[in-house]
């Protein structure tokens, strides 16, 4: 499997492949790969000749330094896992911070039509500037035809779609279904850091989301949110940060339900010091 640390060498290799009409898909990751990432890679392999997987823990998208330091870094295991999927059609790009940022490790400031101010944006200062900066740079380096993102980070997915639209980037964004463990917990690199006790209670998050979805059929968003808050008060190992039912296009919280709009419920929960997010389509 080809592996690059340097963007110039990666571009040279990809240009050779593109020169013989190979299509290139892209799966950006921060490593600590799991089955959720592999499902994105497999989708990429179904739709492209080559899939580039970037593995880069992007410092500018962390508002919490401790989270950045503790973020799992498992490059060798990640590469071994990718080799089980394909030895010859996956290219790994695992750059240094310098290769992406040069001497200035800072993010550009973006406006995404207000999408950046909701939910994760309200709780994680500068997070989407960091995501926008790194994803734009990675797109400019890899120049893929298609790029694959999981719906677990649904707000991120919508923001990247907006980034592509506003900056007229020549790439198709493909949103992919959330991968879940058999007990319903959404797959995340952060799950590896859960204690046994927190891992045992974490499936409650999806269970509550599913019931909230059923309740939204007959109850107002406010009533559903009140019910969700009560459920978390009963579980001392999980602390609810937010639960929001929002319009999928604007990501603004729903005030009055409208038949013509599509909604999703979004949730962020602390399990100890690990922050977990999830969401579910409502209609
Ligand atoms: O979703 C992630 O893992 C990251 O936010 C991304 C898109 C790789 C950018 O660092």
C-alpha cells in the first residue's frame, strides 16, 4: 500500500494515476479507524478506481487541548486495517502538521450561512473554522472527484457541502449512513476511550433518539426535548449537553413543525470526560 507524508510526493503519485484516467475518491479521517471509516472507504472503492485516505489529527479543530492531546493516534494499526480492505487501490496520506499548515498553525475564518453557529458550533469555539480550513486544504492537495463523510457528524457534512458550494470546489460530497455497534452506539474513534461502565450505558443515547423520533410523530419538539432531558436525569453516568430538533437544511431548531420540511434530532452527551454525538432522521 502506498503511503505518503508529503503533499508534493502524494500529488505527483496521484497525477500519474489521473493521467491514465483513474478516478480518485477521498476519505478524510483523523485516524483511530473503525468499521464506520471502513464503510466509507468501501463505498469509495465501489465508486472510484483509487481511494485516498488521509489520517491527520487536525489541531485547529480542537477547542479543548486535553482532547487534542488524548486523541488516539494509531497509524500503524490504521494502515494494517486498511490493508485488509485493499492493498493496491488505497493510498494513505498521513501528513505532519507542517505539511498541512507550514509555520502558521491557524485556521481561516469561514461563514457558512449561519450553519456554523448552531449546535456543535455553539459549544465548540472555532471548531468549524478548523474543519473548513483542513478540509479545503486536503481537497486542494488530493483533488478528488468524490469525497465521503459520515452522517454521524451531520452538521459537519452540511457545512462541507456549503464550503464546496460557496468556494466552488470541484468535488462531489457523498454523505454516508451512520455505522453503529450491534447495541446501537454510533461508531466513533472516541468510543475507545470510554470506561467499561460508560460503554455499557452509552447505547442509551440511540435508544432515547429512537423513542424521541416516535414521540415527534404526535408531540411538539419542545415536549420531546423535555422528555429527553428527563431520561438523562435518570442516568448519572451520562450528562446531556444538548438535544435539538432542527431543520436539516438550515440546522435551525424547529419552532413549529411544517409538513414540507425535513427534520433531524441531534444530541451531544458527556460520558465521563468523553463527548459523544449522534443524530437521527425524523421524517
Ligand atoms: O470527521 C473528521 O474525522 C474530521 O473532522 C475531518 C473531516 C477528517 C477533518 O479533520
